């Protein structure tokens, strides 16, 4: 059964809010890793993290309702390459898993999540 217009609007609102908050979180992590100084206090980071963890299940449902392809995170081929996670709640705090390489900052998966989240066309 197709979603109604109000349901679609609600999904868009949930995803838009989550995406904006997660983008700010990832941006703060990027700045901290680049400069060594967090733009947020430790308490603020913990609060932002908690809010994202609480909102992630609804955002995951909204993304799946929009029929977005599911982001699947796999283990590196060196350890078998199996699926590690295929849901947004399991992935949003999956940090520091880029693998070897001097140029990586551990935020590859968060960036992929931001690319994965459907965004309304403006």
C-alpha cells in the first residue's frame, strides 16, 4: 500500500531533521580530527550523541519507507567481508573503521550515511 501524502511529509520531516543534526555532528568530528580541538564541550558531544541514537530508529524507518536503497556496511575482505550492519541505528556511531591509510580520519561510514539519507529536492 502506498503511503499517503501526510505520511510522506512526516517521513521527509523526520529525515530532514535527523540529517541536519547528524551532519552537524559529523562536521564537529571532522573539525576535531583536523585541529585536535572539539567545537563542542564533552557534555555537549554526549548530549548530541544521545539525541542521534534516540532519533536514528525513526529516521531508519522513514528512509526505508521512502524505498531508499539500504546502506550496508561490510567487514573488510581481510576478515571475511561479511555484513556488519544494515540499519541506520547500528551505523551512526560506527566511527574509526576506515581501515589502514594515513589519509583517513575514521569518518568514511558517517559520510556514506549522509550520502545515503534521502534529501528532499529543493
